[in-house]
C-alpha cells in the first residue's frame, strides 16, 4: 500500500487495507488528515453527502460516527449494504466508530453483535470512543479493546476522550496500546484545556516508542474556527509529533466546516499535497 498521501481510491477497500494502513500513515510523516462525520446527520448541502464534501476539501480518511452498523443509513445517500458505496463517492479510506458505553443503540456501541455486523460491511479501519461516562473506566476500555481484538486484526484506533489535560495519564495510554490499539487519538494542543504542545510531545514520544501512532484531534467545536487558529493548532500538533491531524464533527451539520479541513491541510502539507488530494478522482 502507498503512503496515505499517495493513495488512490483503489488502495482502499481491499482485504489487505486494514493490515497495511498503519504503515501507510506512518510513512506519511505527519501529513494525514482524518475527518469525523456524524453519519446520520442531515448533510450541509442536500446535493452531496458530507463525506463527498470532506473529501473534496482535502480529507484522506473519513470516520463515520453515530452510525447504526446494522442498517448503515448515511444521510444524503440512504440505507446502504456495504461501505464500498461510500468509498465510490469519496475515494477515501472509510472507518467506523463504535462507542464504549452501556446505554444507547446496541448497534452504535461496541457489543459482540455490533462488531460482527461492522466486520461484514467493508470498513478500512475501526475506531473505539470512550466518552466521559461513569462506565468508561480504563479497565472497561482495556476489556473492550481485547473484545475487539478477539475477532479483528486490522487497524484499530481509540479515542479515550478527556475533558482536561490533567486527565491524560501515560500509564493508561500505554495499557491501551499493550491491549492492542494501533493509534491513539489525543486532544490537539489548545483544543482541550491543559493540553500543551510540550505535554503532548512527551506523551507521543513514549507512545511511539511503544509502537503506537498518535492522532491529535480538534473536537471541541474549533472545527469551525478561523483560518489562523486552526493552522496554529495543526502546526503545534505536527511539532509535537502527531502522525494524523483529526477534525471532529462539531463544526457544522455533523462535520468540520469544509474550509477548516482545507486550511489545516495547507498548514501541515502545503498546496501540492492538498490540491492533489482535492483533485484526485474517486475512479482512480
């Protein structure tokens, strides 16, 4: 598989993609843009899905969140049978997120049943998210990582959501890596109170030494901030050593503001790679 920067649509959706994507990200040297999409939210504009919009503005990878993996209903596209239908429109890698939680839809959170469903739907990677809830303890997170690994050997990312930098404990993060996580999602500098560039750099150094990649995310509505702010955050994340710059779904209509994707991309990889990603056909 090519590095993510050079991947075309035909690199994704293969049986080997989930096994190769970690190295493809690593070899891109901190120049990967991952966009979160609230998959069931009405799209920003009805003429196109939010996935198409995000890809058009420079996203390399799309993560579908809040989606019932049994029915696979994508706003603006309808109910689909397989994620290849999204990939045909976007030309990007497609991931699916499951929440670590006790309540809510059985097919939006991690269960044995939801995991079995999503593994038949053609995702290029899987994500687990542990929002700040009483049940989302480190022990529960580790248990759910192991549950996932019992039937999935592809690329697995984890977002152990924190509300303050003081909650970032290296011992917990390393335990998640040891349980089987390929990439940890941590707050970008300035995205969550108390997360500084220096603090993040220390964590990333230790996690990379343990064999994990790190995605730094903006998920606190700064997905809709101004150009100067998002570019400052993106560059701080890259200086700290992030492998991926990730944008959450709280910008507008269940996605980042499209220009925020573009501006972040320009900051961390320049016009060449941004323009090529924007122009690359989903038929390649």
